[in-house]
C-alpha cells in the first residue's frame, strides 16, 4: 500500500520526480544518508513505475560483475555525429579543463561512458543488497545474440516492488497522482523545489534543497515526438503502457531555465510491434524468415542483414519511414517446419492466414499485384544452392535483387501464407538533458546548475543506434549517483 504523504510540502532535502528505476535508485540512495526525501509520481500507486514497470530488464552484461566486452565500444560507435575535431581533442583533458562549449556539447562524452560502465557492477551489487534478484534471460529469436545479457528476475516490476517497499521503510514520502510542472529557483538561480499539480488539490509548491528529474523521456507526448522526431512520429506509439506517462515535462522544465540539451532529439529506441495488440511489447521478429512489404506491396529493406538483436532497430526505423508507418511480414507455411519459431513473436494476435497473397492483401490493406510481383522477383532471386539454417546466419542470400536479402533467402511458395502487420514502437526517446558524472544538470554555458539533477531517460545519452540492454543500467547508475550527490549537497546546505 502507498505510504501516506505529509501535509508539509516544505523542507525536503531532495525531491525526486518519477519512480522508475532511476527515481527509486535516487530516492533510496538519498534517504539512506538520512536525507528527507519526497518522490512525486504522476500515476496512481498501482500504475507507478513508467517504462520500468514493463521492462524485461535485460542487462548488457557477461555476468553480475562485468559488462559486455563491447559495452563501451557500442557507445563510442554512437557518440554523436560530425564533432568538431577541436572539441573531440579537448576531451582528453581532465573534465575540469574542458572548454565550457565542450561541456555543453550534445555528444556522449567519454566521462559519462566510463562512469556508466564502471558504475554498473557496484550498482548491481547495491540493488542485490536491497533484495533485487538477477538471473539469465530467454530470447525472442532463434539465432545467438550478438552480445551477452543477464536480466532482473521478474523484470522491472520486481525492481519497482522491491525498491518501493524499501523506500517506504526508510521514510521516503511518496506523492502519487502528482505531476511536476515547473522548477523553483532562488534569486541566485539555485533550484529549490518545484510546482506540481495534485489530483483534487490543484497546483502546489514543493520546496527542497535539490531536485532530481527522473521522469522519463517524451515518448508519451505526441506533440514533442512530432516536433523533435518529425512527421513519422505520428505513427509511433509507446511499446508498453508505462511509456504513456512519460510526457517530457522534466526535460521541458529544465530546458526552460537554461539546461543544455543532449542526446539525439531526432531519434528513439525502435522495436517492431503488432499494431493490433495492446499487450506489453507485442514484438514481431519473424520477418527474417519471410519478406517485408509496404502498403505499396514493395520490398524496401534487407530483412535479414545480421543477428536480429543487432539489426532490428535499423529495420524498424525503416518501417517507420514507409507510408502510414506500417509494413507487413509475409511468411509461407514452411515457417511451421521451424521448431520454436513462435519465440520470434510476442504479439497476442495470430497472423492473418490465407491460401493466397490476394486474400492477405485485401485483409491487411496492401497492394496485391505489387506484392505478388515482389514475391515472384524474390523467389526468382533465391539461390538453388545453400543450406537454409534458421539458427545461424546461414548466408543463403538472394542474387541480383534490390534490396538484397542476406540470409534465409528461400522461396515463399508453400500455402497457406501468413502475415503480420508491423509498426515501429517508440520504446523511449533519446533527447534529454546534459549531465556530468555527478548527474548534475549542465546549463548551456557548460556550468553546473546548482540543485538540479537528472537520471534515466530524462538524461540525453544516446545517439544514432541504441546499444541494447543499457537503459535500465543507466537509470540505476545515474539515479543512485544523483541521490548520493543531491543528499550531500542538501546536508552541506543544512550544515549537517
Ligand atoms: C516493454 C519494455 C521493454 C524494455 N526492455 C528493456 C531491456 O530489456 N533492457 C533495458 O535496459 N531497457 C529496456 N527498456 C527500457 C527501460 O526499461 C527504460 O528506459 C527504463 O526503465 C527507464 O527508466 P526511468 O526511471 O528513466 O523512466 P521510467 O521507468 O519511465 O519512470 C519515469 C516515471 O516518471 C513518472 N513521471 C513522468 N512525468 C512525470 C511528471 N511530470 N511528474 C511526476 N511523475 C512523472 C512516470 O509516471 C514514471 O513512473 C524497455 C522498456 C519497455 C517499456
């Protein structure tokens, strides 16, 4: 049951906005130092936890003590775009000597990557000491993963339940159905609380010595999604119910008072889902064993360019670029000869099954003639040689077809045919706030904004392609750090 909120909304040491992995890590870390902590959460108690509540919580780690070998490299591969070489060179200096423009620059600075990678094993040990359980994880594909994973046993929901209970036990005050709207500042500019709307109570002031924004990205805010990601954003939707609560106020309220933006505002973590389903993360990952066509009945991408865990984001983003943001995965009945192929789909909706492509096209709304022509061309381009092997990258590729299909190129010639519609979900957005390794928000002049912290999706860390299974870790590491640092600041201001 939720803990009762106090009447006095002043004299908090630390206010945390949001109670996903980042917010709970922050709140517990701060409260464990003796700080008086409040958590403001827009949802009800039963729906609390945003994206974290619904995540499988796969973690890009070899084991509980080591991140994957490619962890840092994947971030470096995607650390921004054509950065001015002078700025890049300045990052070899100690952070304190970076030019202010570099500190405010929107790129994943190496300080943050190192801090994250090194902070992961201690954060896992810390969560474990609080009762969060870790173990292995199943997979949504048939081929081996490109990189290793462990997971939180019971997923993000288990973390939410364990960490909320602990936070309540150590005296954190939770205010549910309370939505943070804007930040309060002292005359000197330090952040000293915020205004929030509380259900049935209207707007109230909450005062504190530090504020930690851990209230997710903006995937639940259609206007911001279209503003930043562009017209294709119209067709995106959160991958699970929790994302609808993340409406970007944390990012907006900090930008409004001068915070530096960071992370790729034009990108998001894309996953291919079945638009007919309301289930959590209704993935459709069977397309490597068939073809993808758009509403015009045309193939538009290589369906099997590499390991599915390393390629689905690119493929899904291309689906988002198709008309109405939708594509169709067409399989033939040979799919049923592949043992456990259903592991590639998590939708609760069955495929549309029909004796011919015409019926599939009519049912799902794609161009019949063009799709039939696409399948004919694809079938002719499939090799006569080669051994189809759905459990490895078999190299059975089309010849003379554009776009090529690099693996699993066997003809679609065995009725009945099966098809799933696929859209891109917006698991979370990449645009957010620039922070330093203390999770302190940096302003657009490269200076720390006193009293303001950010963690989790509210931080802008990712560019280009998402290094899979790192977002829960980011929330835990930076959330915990924010809580510790904010509590220390509050203690110093209070003379403790
Ligand atoms: C289905 C699914 C599967 C995923 N799989 C993985 C995975 O396997 N591995 C991985 O690393 N990541 C995964 N992710 C991503 C990862 O779960 C999230 O990025 C991460 O949990 C976000 O944590 P957070 O604390 O930053 O935000 P959230 O967990 O979204 O929490 C934000 C909280 O803030 C609240 N809030 C928002 N705005 C306000 C406001 N103005 N005032 C008050 N409260 C507010 C929200 O209600 C919410 O409770 C997945 C996500 C989903 C949805």
